[in-house]
C-alpha cells in the first residue's frame, strides 16, 4: 500500500486523538503511516509520500504557528500529491450559518496565509477540556460556550468531547482509497 504522512499541531491534545484514529484506520487498510507532531518534529520531504494529511486546531481564530510555518515551507510538495486538511475546532459542533461562515473564514485565512489550497478540507468538532485549561482559560472558555450554547457545557468539573470518531475513521479510509487510486493511475 501507500506511505502516508500525517503532520499536525495541537494544544490540549484533541487533535492528537483525532490523528491517532486516522492512523489506526489507515494502518488497518494496509497503509504505512508516518505521524509528526510539528511542535516536536518536522518532516523534510512531504513530496516523498503517497499522500499527506495536515491537521490543526483553531485557537483565537488561527491554527498553530508550527503548522502554518511548515505548510508555507512545503506548499509545492503538498500540492504535488493527494492531500487533505483537517480543521479541528469547537465551532464545528455547530452547523448554523454563522458558525459555518466563521469556520470558512478561518480556513480561508489559513489558505491565504500559507498559499496552500488543500484537495479536501474536513471540519472536525473538537473538545472542551476544562481539565487541561488554566484558571483563566477555564473561565474564558465557559463564557464563550455560555454565549454560544445557551448555558450548556459550562460545568468546569468535567470535559466534553464533541468529535465524531466514526466520521474521522470514514474520512481516513476514504483518503487512503484516494491515495491508492492515485498510485495506480500514476
């Protein structure tokens, strides 16, 4: 099968959990998967892979610096083969027009900033992990959620996971199939 790179950034770890699910789905389909948290390691040759998935989480309207920098550096190689961008955010929980427009705007700023136009953009709902936030961030997040979710998910003694992991696995299998087809047609 194909060799696939997953490069990602995370702050509280939900993107890592999503990447782990994608990795398991791809490996169970026979693909060889290299995973790099871009805060710790930066692969130099994404063009040497059969396909590349980049995943990042949204914080204050932007994705992680290390992801933006790495993508800018390797945009030509990313464009050369099958690729996808997985955007992780709490806003993806909501499907109303305003939330969708806000996320479209964040993704477009990422495209403009990096010069990369991914083949596929997947919006993944993240998690509200009060247990990993400092005192101030807990209160800020609770206030944001209170305004958006009409008071739901404000219990700071627990975490809330909104990710649809079945959908994450479906995406990974679909991406793996696309990489396989691209290899066969090359």
